[in-house]
C-alpha cells in the first residue's frame, strides 16, 4: 500500500486520516479540537496535537515515517512547507515549518485547495481537468484546477474566488475588495444584510422555504450574486464543471440549486449551446484530508 497522512487543520477541529493512495481507502481517522489560542511554550498547542496524531497514525500503519499532507487557512508558501500568511486567527500558524516541526516530509497547502483536490480524487470532480470550486460558509472560498494543475498563483493567492467583485458600488470586504461575492453570501455578513433577523444562512433558507417573503427576497438576492460570480469566472476559466461546497451549499440543496440554475439560464454565455455543469460537492467531511494526501502523493 502507498500510505500517507492527510491533516485538515481548521479553526475549530483537526481532522486527520491515514489513507491508502493506491485504493483511496480511508484506513484510520482521528478528530481533535484545535484549541486555537493555546500555547505550549512559544508553540501553538495545535501543532503538538498534529504531531501526536501523526505518531498515532504512523503506529497504526506500522511503516515508520510517512509523508504528511497538511492544509490550513491562509496562503501557503511556494516551498510548500508552511502557511506564509494568516492574520487574525490560528495564532502561531504563520511561518511554522511543518517538515522541520514534524521531522518528516510535510506538504502544506491552503484548505480550499485541499478540498478541491479531494473532490477531484474521490468526489464530484473525479476525472476532471478543468474545474473550479466555490465554498459557501462563514466566508466564501474557492480553488481552481486548470488543465489538471492546481492554480496557486505567484504568492499562493490563486483561487480566492470569494473575493471577486460582483458589485463595484458596495463597501469593501476584509481583503479591500469592493462588493465581493463573500459580502453577499458569507454567514459573517448575514446579520448586517438581514438586519439581525436571521441567526445564520440555514435559518434564512428555512424561512424562505416556509414562505417568509423577506427571507425569500434576501436569499434570492444572494443566489443572484452567486450566479453573477459564477458566469464571470466561467468566462475567465472555461471549466468543464463548477462545484459548490461548504455548509451553506450542502444545507440548502435544491433551495440553492434551483434558483441558481434559473439565474444561470438568464446570464450564462453558452457558445455553440455549451452549458456549464454545476454540482454539489460529494467528498464529504474528509475531502480536505483526502486532498492533502492527493497533493502529497502527486507532487
């Protein structure tokens, strides 16, 4: 077996998996709290938790030191050894050299990049060469695969699809982008957009489905902005498939896909009658860990 370890390091939980690269089988998995903000001396506690998990999974494998793929929020360094930029949270993550800390080869990438690679390996994008993914949750993230290669860009910024402008007259977001897609879809802005009426997007969608006219208006406006973003990105990237992932997408289901398709019918440029395929992510909660292993074994 070609075994490797995938670590999906999130702000709340650390999801780790021992995966057979030949069969894509999940051999063992571990989930632990991240405990962001806690330290062991000068080192973040989550780093020590990751190291303990790696040792546990290697013991299960019985093969000595294994390659480790690790994903986390932020911009991964070009050398693939650390997250180079992640301000405001995950304290201690920036510049932490995971290969040196773990004492074995470690390959680091952005968490949305990892989720897309997981979909390419075992999920909705299996077999695709040109695909992009938009993740809808607290914020709006994304990743791009072009001609079979993950688009990272010059400094690792490639794929931040939530920070494209869909309304140039709207206020700037946290990345200084006016009227970004994230501003109209992320949970983080819903309290402002909905005047505090809806606790989160799941509540908003449920209210819209139950006939709340105000919720329907707000939700359809959000979906319309998503459609505008998708058709704009399609014109730039020309993918064979667009994947929607994250908690909002999986929770909304048809309440998202049906109005989205209607807007796409109106907005999409369809040369020669060619229409873009839209699908919900299917790789599940271990997509990031799978993507880390895929990246590690196919570097």
